[in-house]
C-alpha cells in the first residue's frame, strides 16, 4: 500500500462477529417461470439495491419483477422504476454490441465490432497516449448509481493514471463533501440508524426508536443515499418519531412534519450554527459525551455564539420561534437522528455545512447510539472500499492528480480528481495535456456537468473517448469513438456491498453481448496491465476477492440472499474505531470526535464550521437580483427517473412526460404564466426552457427546476443530440467550487422566468 492514504484501514470485515444471514434459495421454478432472487443495484440506476425477485419465461425473457419480502432492507417494497425493469431490459434501443464510430463525431454513424477488437483498440490507443504524454493524460470518469468505484479505480491505477474522477459534477458535489468531512472529523462514516443492522429490526431489544428525526436537505421518498431506504423514516413516524424537515419546498414529508424549517437555499450552515448556539446556551447538550469523547467544544461554543437566533432568522428567512423549537426538540429527544441529503453538498461552501451538522450530532450525544447517527464498522473502511488498487500506483504518479495541488482535501480518504480543474486542464493543456477519457455510467452533458457547453467543448477536444452505457445518450453520440454495451443488473452477476450489508446481484437473463461493469473493467485491465489483473481470470474471481472478508465465495454467498454485518453501539468505548491499536476513542489525531478539526486546520481550512453567503443572493449580489429576482434550485428528483436515465421508457415517461419548473401561483400570475406553459429560465450564465408547474409547494421567492433532461425521441445526430441543451438547467450553473474543492451552487443560483414565445419551443 502506498503511504499517501493516511486513512486506509485493513481490509477486514471483522470475523469475530458472525454475519446476520439466513440460507434461502437464489433460483427456483414457479408457475412455469424461473424466479431469480437478487439485488436491484444498477443499472438502470438507484442507490438502494433493494431485494428483488426476477421472473423469466421459458425463452429466458424477463417478464416480471417483484419485491423480495424476505429481504429486510426493503421488505418487499419497490418503486415504479423496478416494476418497469422489464421495459428497460427488453427495450428495442438497448445497446447490445460494441460499436466503433464510422463517421465523424456527432454524426451517429456506427459499425458493430467484437469485444476482442474493442478492447484491443482501446488498449492500443491508451498505451500510445501513455507513451507520448504519460498515463495521467487518460482520465477514467464515472457517474453515479452503478457499483463501479472499486473496479474503475483499480483500472485507472493499474494503468498508472491518478485521474479517477466524477467528471462534470462541479465540486464533486454529491455525497463526497459529506464523506470527506466525516473522514476528517471522525475517520468514520455515519448513517441514520433505523435498525437496519439488527436481526429483528424495530423489535430488536438493542434498538430504540428515535424520538426525533430531522430530514435535512433531501426527499427520501423520491431519492436515497447508499444503504438508506427512504420509507424507513415513515416506519419511524408510525412508531412515534417526531419529524423536523429542513427544506425550502413543501414536500410530502414537510407537510407531515411537526416542524418545517423553510430554509433559504445555501444558508444551512447558519441554521445549524444557530441551533448549536441554542443548545449550548440552554445547556441542552450531552455534557458527559462532550467532555469524554469530543475535541474543540469551547472553540465551537465561541463560534456558535456569533449566530444568535435573531441573526439566524434574518439570514435563513425562518422565524426565530421555529428555529428555537427545532433545536430544543432535537436536543431533548433521546435518541434523535439527522438524515441529510445532496442539498447539503450542492452549495458552494458545503464543507462548513456538513461540519456544522456533524457537530449537532456530537454535542447531543447522538453519535453511534441506538436510534441515532450510527457508525458502521464497514463504513470505517470506506477508504478501503474506494482504495482497491492503491498499491498499483506510485506516490510520484499519484501526486499528479488534477486539482490535488490546489485542493488538498482531495488527497484525504476518497481519491477523486477535481472536475472543475479537469475541465480547464483539457481546454488549456495545463498543468499537462489530457488526451483521452474513459466514461462509465456517466452522461455528463445531460445530467451532472455544470456549464454543460464548456464541458462539451472540453470533451470535443479529446483525441479518444470510450463510453460504457446501456443506451445511446447525448454523450455517446457527441464524443464516443467506441461505445461498450453495459449490462443491466438482471443481466449480470455482482455483489452489492455498502457500509453494513452485502447481497448478491444474480444474473437472470442475457441480452445480446452486454457485460457487467466489473467485467468490462477486468477485460480492459488485463489488456493494459496483465500482471496487475493476473489473479482475476473471470468476473467470479473479482467477486471472490472483494467478498473475502465474508469468508465466503460468490457461489456460497448466493445462498444467503442478504448478509448484514451486525452492529455494536458505542464502538468508541471499546476501541473498535482505531486503525492501529484497540484503545478507546476515534482514529483522529486527537483520538476524539473533532468539532475543531485539526486535519482541516492542517490543510489551511477553517477548523470550525462557519457560514458564508452564496455567491449570488439577495445579500451578496443585490444589484443582480434586480434583473434576476428569483432564487433557483435545481436537481428535482422524480420517482419515475434516476438522474438522466429512463426517459425512453414509455410506462415511466407517461407519468412525467416533460421537464418542469415549479412556480408559485402569485409569481405565475405576475408573469402571465399558466399551467403547462413552456417557460424560459435565464440568468447571467445561460438559459433553458421547461414547462410550468404552478404550485404552492414553493414560496414566492423560489423556483425549482428539474435536471437530467434529454429527449431520446428526438434526432440523435448533431446539432440536436436528443435536444440535450433545450431543457438542461445546468446551463445556468457555472463551475465554481468551494475553497476546499468541494461543493458548488447547484441549489443556490438566481434567475428570471418568462414565457416562451410561439416558435421558440
């Protein structure tokens, strides 16, 4: 292992404890159909990995999908995307075979080739670029929602490229800021405890229902983080949990909440600091936990004192009495948990927001207790999960990662390059030329990329691009020299392993020549660096290796539909969190949960949480607000889609046929906009058009726009590219990450709206 990864733990899933599992068949016959038990972990996308039963007919065709009632994760519950899975797998537009570009880029002319030719061509191109410019000239880019992180990183590092990156997502502003801050302050990852790690779930004697649940910056009924099933909060509410929702929109959960904090986007850090101040001033904090297990309380108290409730109310636009009530409800509840979402990340200064919310958990003693924010022992090894292949790259080569010289947090815990700096590096050849890109599970110009036209220009400049996906997308058409067909999860084997559980993804069907993402990485890895991939003669060898901590081979794991790593609470008391000894405490420089982060201080960042006004807002740019008077949040999640996926599935598209912008009725009346009108959304960076959805769920000062829209029914060839720029709201979002390198203003832009004229649609 190289010496640059200070947070690496041994790859050990603690065989002192048995896994919670029960033998159950993974395949059987039922009413003339073959039933395969598996996990729904992508693609098509989702972060959940629910237990599913896949039904195939005598011809091997997928005809039905149901939830697995024996899976304790989702307990048989499924969303409409899973129910429509057969429409994805059997779709006539699926990519079935490897393709090579036959015309110019963007012409949508392709030639079918074999897998052998595709892999050989890619290896030849990559190796030629490596010989002339260095391995760092090839970027290995991923998106979200497919289990490719360990394989893709091993592929990049075995080739010698340090540039493993979520390309296009400015500031890596999705979960990465939260993970990185927790790694620096706890050297561990927390998640809300809804009894998911206990054999008897809510009835387990070791569990306590949270008295208070805070849903902060997410809508879990439409979108969920890894390992967190959205309806668990409903389960808790049914059992008596009080609910606080922090969200500018009146979501369904906000409407059911005991307290709804309608926060002005981007001001979450001020809200959290104000709540910290109330809890400290009113002596509602857990004094024993703070004194024994945390570091920096006095400094935190001084910082929080700068945020009296009246000041916080002025900043956040939340009435002071509601802030007081929420702080008191959370602090007095024993236990209580905070469930946070991507809106925390999608503010330019996302790091201090995350830091402040972490401190709320710490000072109330809700860290790693039943019904609180629990640390899983597998989550302690999160850097190990992302670190498969670290030993294959030298320190000298690792230090060439784009952005790491400017943003040192990129070297801590999760090895990603900076998308912001990468875009500029491609366009300028500085600090060195970038010549090729491997794009897997990513459709950047339609989905995640800030400033998609700048992203488009950068990708057009590359000499060679490979895209791995299930369908043609604007990204394959515009840039790809070779397209490889990825398997949907019913078409592949695999292991869904995250934080506290593992379950097998079992192949039920085969469509054309599609292959799983791990197998595709293995094939190219063998061609680029045979020695590094020598142990893996088949994809089963990969699964056997990654599942070694369970003590089972993949074939053995299949007979346990779901394996849960049991939890021990208050691990810091028993020395279960330390990397190099078994002393009590945390694996931080001080041995405590750091509210004053010595690691951040060492990186030249503020070691305490703080508030910074968004770059464009009523207070930071009042003159701009005269022209662009509305606050714009982007990235609305819809249950019919996962990011930019599913737009070509008729049964799902029928439920949500067009991109929508939510507009308050009074604002719509002011601008002469009626329900269903096409509307221009515009600011100083760009504009797009979406259909008006006039609704009271947004206040008069806010509009809320969908993301990820393109139109598979429209022409593919350039300049159309499936209409990708018509409704892409990211055209209003620049690359402008926070001082840490994390976060961006996807949720805090400003804009104006006006009706689209006849002929402009």
